[in-house]
C-alpha cells in the first residue's frame, strides 16, 4: 500500500463522503486545523476513533496542497493483552513510523491503591507524556480522536454533574504546553465511525480498560440517555450539537 493512489483509495473507502469526509473537511476548514509546515502528532491508541483520525490526516495530506508532517504516537500502558504490533504495522502501510512510549499506567491506575478518578488521571498522564514528546521533537499540533458524540456527552456530563457548561472544543491552544490541539472528527457521529472501521476492517485494538464499559460510568449513563432520546427524535444529536455550536469557538 505504498503508492499514493492506493493509500488514498483504501482510506476513502466507498460511500463515506457524506458521513466522514465532508464533516472532517468542514471541521478542518472551520477551525483552520492544518497549516503549511505543521508537524502534527496523532495520539494513536489503536481504537476506532484514533485510527479514523489518522486516516483523515493522511487523506488530507494526499489530496490537499498543504505540506505538513504526521507523527503517530502510541502511549502503551503495559497491559499484556493490548499489543501495539498491529498499530505499528498499519502505520507502516500508510508510510508512517509509529513512536511508542512505554509507561506504567497500568500499575498506577489498577494497583493496590484505589484511584479516585482514574479516567481523569489517565487522560491527564497521557496528555502530559504526549506534550513532553512533542516539545522534545518540536511538534506544534496534537490531533485527538474525539468525535461529535464525545463533545455532546462531555457537555451534558459537565451540566449534570459539575454544574458548568465547559466544552470539549474542536480546536484550542494549550497555553500550558504551547501547542494547538485539533479534533478532526468533531463533526462526525460515532455510528458513522463504527461503520467506517468495520467496512475497511481497520486493525482496531480492543481496550482492556474496565472503566470504559463500567455500568457505573457517568459517560455511559449520558450515552444511554441520548440513545433513549434518539428513539423519539433520530436527529437529537445534531439538535443538541447545533444548540451548543457557538460555545465551541
């Protein structure tokens, strides 16, 4: 899959223009996510969202007249079941070299001492490692795989549980670390990402995190609430998203 045309044809798939590539292009244009000379790190966990994000950047690199670099980075938690070999091989097929950072995240989060907010801590540690690696390599942007559903769910979680209206913005400057964070999938719905990765048979690495599927997860409760509302109004996600669009700027 080394030739430009072969890679592009594979990534685009068939019948994903409306559900994947159009909203990705719209998000990138609206927030001016990519500029000439950018060095963009992609946090690649091996999940469906990060692989789709990686593909979206590679696609733009092939079709747009913008010279920028893609650096995929995998933060490995040292969970035996979650091998990164398939991620490494996939990156090589795209003509990219995966950087792997080994950590003791598994011991920190699931050790003898109980962690009060493991999801928050895990995300903070991962971002800290990514930012450090970016600074060392003079990388100016970080692409994350959060999608439309993530943005809606995070907003509702903050309203219901924190009493604020903080947003997961599609694009923002991290003043603390001096980098720009972009979310190319900000306008893409999760169901369309699932259909895309299944159709292309992307090498998705199954997460072993127990909190991701926990019935006590606040995110899961909010996700189920939206799912119930969608039974009455199938466009409820777009309705919510459009109502908070001005807060995303």
